[in-house]
């Protein structure tokens, strides 16, 4: 049985797994999971991932959750090029360090800006108050300052001259607010140049393919979610942006 990846490409960690698998010619069967429809809460998906989150992976009888765990599993099983997860002790440690840090910082704050600018007006019928929006953007700006100073510094990529899992994960997270009209790279020439290098390393076609759902997400939501789902989403967004 082929490796199965359960993904919703609107989700940044799902895009990281998808891009990595495609870029490295890893054979897999895509099993779409629509988060807005609540498919992750279904009984069938619960058999794959009891945590009811995406991404999830099934490899024969073995199942795995959490994007970092899946990415590392794929590097080891398919012996992907060393630059993704370097064998060099210090470079690998730097990737591990970023992957350990980002999920409570960049990922959370980038997603909150996306929700504040893109989903709040759509589901609540009005924009988030400016002071609250500024607070969320400020949190993300603080993360970007740290990313530049600590993780990127004067290097082309986090570990040096080649792209790594750290770059890929950071990149997909920072494209999330971009889809809601917030350019996190504006006024940051070093970050903008880094973004261009990562996008080039991924490849234009794969970048467009993997982000197509995200960039068309808002325009599809109004007709995509049933009324009861819209109310649930409204309550979820209110909790998320408070």
C-alpha cells in the first residue's frame, strides 16, 4: 500500500509536508481532509489520527501525526538529500532548534494575523478593531526580528548555503498572512530576499500548486461551509483572535 498523506493545503504544516514529499519525488496518495467541513472530526479520520488534526500519515499499518514528526520520518525513510536535515551535528541542531521554537511563535502569530485580516471580516461581518489587529501584527513582527537576528543572520538559508526543513516550515507559515493581504516581508529586504531564495528552491510550479487553495480560500468560503458550520467557525475565530 502506498504511503498516504492526509492534508488540507490551506494549513501551513500540511503544505510543508506536501511540498517536501513532492519536491523529493516521494510516492504518496493524497487523502484530502477539509478542515472547514470538519472532516477531521469524523470517525474514519479518527482511526488514522486520534488527535483529529492534520497533517497525518499512514504507511502500511503505521500511522503518524504532527508535521515535524512526519517530515523527519520522510527524511529518514526516503533518504532525502542531506541539506533538508543535515548530518552535520551543528546544522542539524539549528534545524531542530527552529522546529522546536516556531510552533509557539511564528506559526501561531502568522495564523492569527491571517485569521484577523482574512477570516474575521468574512465570518463576523466587520474588521477586527485596529488596536487588536496591530497587536497581532506586532507579535508577528517580533518573531520576524528574532528570525532574522538568530536563525537567518547573514546566511542565505538557516543552515547556510542550502535550503533546509527550517526554511520550508518558516516559509509556509509566513505565506499564511500574505494570503489575507498582509505582506510580512515588506520593509524587510533580508527576509524578502530569503523568501525569494526559498521559493526558487521549491520551484515556481510547486509553489503555485501547493498554495492555490490558500490563495483562493476566502473566495470559496461563503458557499463552501454549511450554515451550522459557519456558526461554529465564528465561535472558533472569536476565541482564536481574543
